C-alpha cells in the first residue's frame, strides 16, 4: 500500500500506511510504534510528527489506539518497539532524572478534568508547581490565581472545591492546571467530553488562546469534529493502530481518503463499518 498525506489519493477500499511528511521542526516524532496487550495489537506501526509550535489533533473512533498512543508519548506506557522522540531525544529507557526533566516540559488536560476533590481549586491548579517543582505555596497560589483568571474564572473561585463548580468550570480549572507551569507541550485528552455544545466551543476558544499565548506545541485526541476543526493546525486519523492520513485542517474535507470522509461526516455506511454487525 502507498502512503498518503494531505491531498494524495487514497485507495477506495483500504486505509493507507502513513509516512511522516516534510513538516517544520519536529517537537514530537513517533516512528513505527507497536504496542500490544496480549493478543490485542493496539498500535501497529504508528508514525506521527507534531511540528514545533503547532496544534495537531488525532481523530479516530473508540478502540482505534488514540489513548494508548498518547500514553506511550507521555511515558505512561512503554512501546513494544519503535521510536518516540521529544525535541530529537529518544524517550525510551530514560534515567529517572531525564524522565523528570522531560515531564517538566508537559502540561495535560485530562478527560473529565480529573481534579482532586479534597483540594481547593488553587491547590489543584498549583499541584504540579508545589509537588513537582518544590515551589513555595505562596508563590504557587499567586500563579494559580493568575491562571484561573486567564481561563475566564473569578479569582474567588480559587478557594472553592471542585464539587462547588459546574462541569464547564471544572474543565476551565483543568486547563488552568495544564498551563500553570508554562509548558512547552500540552496534551489534551478528549477536551470537550461531557460538555454542551456552547461550553465546548468556549473551551475550544480557551485552548486556542492558551496554546498560542504560550507558543506551545499541542497534541490532542478527540472524536469531536467541531473541536478538532477549531483547535487544530494539522489533523491525523488513526485507524486499526496506524495513522492512515494526515494533513492540514484545511485539507480535511478533501482528504481523498474514504475512511476519513466517513468519520468526519459521521456516516453509518462506509469502509469503517463495512462488514460490521450493526
């Protein structure tokens, strides 16, 4: 099978193996990554490049390997084979110190915000500053309040607890925590899950604002196409553990790939569902 990127043509019946395209300076580079759990082969030669200072969104259905790929890049899972590099540095088998140094480059917005119920909002936002960087609580609180306000919440919210906030407000707090340390790379795991369409769009706008304001690189995974279109510079689609298409967000509607076309338009009929019991 031939590779496909951007406007290159796809086969009518099968997805295409991906080859990393010529893109600006690589911040994240994944090459030939495999990951299996017993007989469940989740990643099957995944290739992906995230250019420095750009926002790349990986789309794909449930069970296609999005979350496993993200966990491999974060170092939460170890690939069975293949290469993952951050800023040109191979991440496999890093020393504890090198791993800690690498993690300091990262910010993360978890699906569902994943706030600590027993901590005040400012303590949630400042958690990485205090626990990961040893910052004094007074300074960490000042930064936390600044970030809380930056995502459109009042400063008084800092002394509330997560249970006192709506789902949308909790998601804003999660974003404030993700950017609290001014990370170089921000990861977004289904950032609009559980939100109504209006609040989802608010969160998308905040993501764009924060990523661009920091000059950060962003990698997101989602099946929400409205979100993908709003926050992405580049889009990649994962299917059966491989990246089968990548290109700019402007190329998405004319991808030439029938798998991408079916997914982004939410059609019941197409190559993704061909042969499946419905």
